[in-house]
């Protein structure tokens, strides 16, 4: 948590300006495109990461589909994950996050500005409605991030099992599934230090509809899980 405090102190004078701007971008009547909103938020994230002495090392950007309308499926290591992903991806990303996270500063505004969703995992009907909305948005060209573990791993770079149900939206939208390996992303906020460090984001080759249309979602989950874990093992071995 030391790094979070360090980041806040380093950006104390800029946070009110960022908050006001992102709040305006999150309002229903805002006329900016999703790309314009994302680019502003990404620029803020880059400054936050730099001020926190975290370098985001990016691999495989060429694996991002050329056309928008895809879903990233990364492993989940902690609160820092989205800061790393947003800096890493030049293409606009929206996100689905648990309802409890809406109480964190700036999170609600950022999620709304990027046309993301808050999901109550205890409300199955509401969760299904969100999956349906997201499916339609992906068909319209929006890109999303879903963490298929459902919760963060507490074992560093070792993955939890992936939930098959998280892949239903991709299957319904018939969109590219992009596995993403997050490496050492637990360190910035879990380690009680503000020393300089680096994390890795590896975008792996996507699975297209023709690759997975004959598979069950549980089988897709296993394939994506194993590819990510293999990539992590190769990078930390």
C-alpha cells in the first residue's frame, strides 16, 4: 500500500483536475467519442504509473485484432491490473468490475466514461442482463476486459481456475478472444515498498470465432488459462 500513498502524494495537485475532467467525460450527455475519452484516461494513467515508479513492459501489441469489437481475458493479480492494461493497450478498453469497487476514488467515473459496467455477482438476473448488454456493445465495436478467474489470485503469478461462464459474452458476440498474461502486476500495490519496479503485459494470439465455435465455454476457459500460465512460466522461469 506504500506505493498508493506515494502516488497520491506525488499527484496531489493534479488529482482534482483529473477528477473533474473524467467526471465530465462520464456524464450521460458527453459528446466525446470512446476513443477520445480513453486517450485522455490513458494519458492520466501513464502519468500515474510513471510517478509511482512502475514501468509497464508491453509485448504482443501486434496480436490485438485490427478491428475493434474484441474481449481481453487476462489473469487477475490485484488493483494495479487495469492501470497496467490501460497503459499497455493503444486500443480503447471498457471493463466489467465488481460492484464493491465503485466506492474507490475515480473508479466509478472511469468505468462510466469508458462505457463499462459494475456487476453484482450475487444478483444472477442483473448479471445476465449486463452480459447481454456487453454482447451487444461488442457487436457494435466496443472492446472489453473480463477477468475470468472471478477474483484475484493470492499466489502471485500462479493462476486460479477460469470460470467458463465468463466466456459466454464472447461466444454470443462471436468476437475475438484475446488471452493476456499479467506478470508481477501484484507487486506495485501488494509489496510494502515504493522502489522502482517493472511489470509485464503480454497480449497473446487471439482465438477467433471459427477457432472456438465447436467448443464448450469450459473448454475455452481451459485453453485460455493454459496459454496464459505457459506464457507466465516462460517469462519467470
